[in-house]
């Protein structure tokens, strides 16, 4: 399902000013009154899926670096066919590769240190 609405970005200062002017549409009293059970029941796991804590990393993500890379057309076509966030998926594949290589390097270093 494709959303027809447009996305608008605001800075933290702009959001603070909007809240100060009373433009906040969140009913914080209702949100704060929710129990843990009510919050849990409100999550649509079928639509959102379960959170994979094994891939979670603490802290804020680093800024994304924009680069021009040369990729084979069939590789790009395959990722594009997977969905609209194909660039994010390509990054995830590269991240998995980097993490696997780091583990291999650590294992090799620990074997050589023994």
C-alpha cells in the first residue's frame, strides 16, 4: 500500500516552537495514562513485525555518507525489484558483509595470538 501523503521535515527548534504555539496534535495526557499492557496491545505486529534486538546498536546512528558508486545494472535492477527502499537494503547487505569480515579478522587475530 502506497501512502499518498507527503513527508515534511522539521528541525528540533521548529518542533519546539510549534509545541509552544499549541500546534501539537498529540494528546499527551492520554499517552501518559496508557498502561504497558495497553501499549503492547496497540502494536500491530502483523504490519510492523517483531523487533530484532540482535541487530540493535546503542546510541544515535552516524550521519549517512553520500557517495557515487559503480554498480552492475543487473544488481541494481534486482534490488529495485525488491521494493522502494532498495538503497537501504543494499546498505544492509554491505553492512552484513562488513560485520562478517570483522568477525573473520577477529577470529584470525585471536588464533594467531594463541
